């Protein structure tokens, strides 16, 4: 009887351990918002962008990255005077930071920004920005 009880306890313990997961992604999110002035945008004219990065996690206040994509590839994103390359992560601080976008063509330009934590513990946030550029 004692052997049966110990086998039953070991079986219950083994099945309880099998239900655990090694998924370390937390349910926390980073949230990226953009503020642009309501002015008509012209080709080759800088459009100031105010990016606001927020998080609801308890992780450190640094270690966040921004990825920049543009499907047409006809524009440039700047932080201060430094040009940001597409598909290359750059550091972005929590809170507000100043950026600028310079479109190279007229028409509709779409910029995709992805904010994520460096180590990937939080879910990334994707932001699509559409600009109507006048000649």
C-alpha cells in the first residue's frame, strides 16, 4: 500500500511539472505614440516628429530599441543630425524624444516604426505613419 501511494504521488508530481512552460515573454507592452504638427508637408522638407515611448512593465528605464522601415525607401529618418538606417535598431529612451522625417518624393509616404525592448521581454509595438507630401 505504501509503494502504491508513493507511485501515485510521483505520478501526480510528474504530470504537474509537465504543464509548466518556459515562455519568458511577459504580458507587458511598450506603447509608442507619435505627435506631428498639422502642416502641409513638402518634398525634401523636414517633418518634426515627437515620439513618446511608454511601458507598463517594471523593467529598467533603458534598453529599448526602435526599428524603422519604409516600403518605398524614399525618405530619411533623423534623430538630431544622425540619419537612421532602415532595418537597423537604434536606442530610444522612455518618454519623449525628438526625431524628424524628410520625404524625398511627393504623394503618400508610409513610415513603419517598431519599438521593442532590447531583450524581448515585452511585446513590441508597431506604428504606421502616413504622410501626404505636396510638391
